[in-house]
C-alpha cells in the first residue's frame, strides 16, 4: 500500500508547563497545520466533516482533535480554540468517557482511510 511507503509524521512534544494556547500556537507554526476540531456534546457531527473528504478530494493535511476530561474544556481554553478557528464537533448525542471518544474517533479515521483505499476489504 502507498500509505506504508510514506514516512510517519514527525510527532509533537508536549511539555509540563504548556498551556492549550501555546500548544495551538506551536501547531500553527508547523508546516501543515490542517483542520482543528474541538469535541463537544453540542457540536456538529464529526463524521459529516470527515465524510466531506472523498477519495476524489482526499484530506492531505493533518487533523488535530482536542477533547476535554469529565469536566469539559475550560472557558478560557474554549476562547483560545475559537481564536484558532477550531470547529466544534461531536461523536454523538450521549455523554461518553474520553477513552470511548478516542476509540470512536480512531474508528472514523480508519473508516475514512479504508473507504479511500479501494483494495481494502471493509
């Protein structure tokens, strides 16, 4: 597969004294910033955004997903995210554990990748 031949992303390092705003600023400084989504129960369906990227027009830039803990995202962090044009999205109408949300988001990306690859068996 072509994806196996490409080099993995360089990665991203988080430091103990980082705040969300400094992390987002560093992400924006990277060569390809891509789309930023913030997961929120009242957001638009994430899959709708991902589904809009078809095999004819594949997503070529990275996606950043920001999610909170059981308390949610602090108001000042929400303000910082909106200044970086983060779209508010959701994975469903139910409240879920963060670990469940991560699994669902991975499934969405796997599904999108497999639908873009005609040789996949999904």
